[in-house]
């Protein structure tokens, strides 16, 4: 028997259920800041294991010729402000990972353009970062635009990772 993650067919239910159970308690402790160094190392190892399992599932579902992702991504709508050379644009994210994000924009920016962004993450101050436009797909008068974070600090990357895994755990609920 298998489980579905969005459009992705994944690993067996038993493997996934066990990984989620191991991970859930550690994740809550990491978010609360109550894990000591040994438990924090265990948390990061469990997070990496779960991410590898979910990325493997995403890779299995890729059409031939598509590039594999390096970071686990989730579908999440967050408020986003992008500062381009010719002005500021407000948008909502469609997908998010610790490596970047995707948003639907009214017009297509240039691939390679670097922007400043402010990303509203629940439970804290907006994340401020630089990002590069890495892909644009125009569709019905809009532009699905992918951005790669540049020079993201360790604390900001960790904050994003925790948010991504909050979304994963929310998706699977009581599993």
C-alpha cells in the first residue's frame, strides 16, 4: 500500500508512519528550543531521513528529463514582497523550500535577476533575503516564477526548514 503526497506517489505506509512518529516529538522539541546537543543531532538526522524519503518519492514521479530537486518543498501560501529594479511587487507563494520559493506574478521577470524579498512566515518577523529568478513559466497572462535564495544565513535556513516540516506534519495529521 502507498501514500500520496500531493501529486507524488511515495514509500510504503509503514516506513512513512514510523518515520513521522520518530520525527514528530523531536520536531516539537526543536521548535521549542528544548533539545540539547545530542537530541538536536538526532532531530537533524531524523529530519534529513524524512526529507530523503519524501524527495525520493518526488523524484520517482518526475517526467523524464526533469531536474531533480535538492530541497524538500511544500505548497504554502505566504505573503511575499519582492523588490525588483523597477519597483515592488506583492504576491503569494505557491511553493516553498529552504532553497527557494515559487510565486505567481502578473508579469515575467528576467531569469537571473536578483531581488530583495520579504517573506511573511507565521510566528515571527518576516524573513528578509536576496533571491535570484531561476525559472519563469508564462501561463494565461501570469508568470509562475521560481526564486533561489542567495546567502541565506544558517538561522534563517533553519527557520524555513522548521516551517517546511511543520507543513509536512500538518499534511499527514495524526499519522
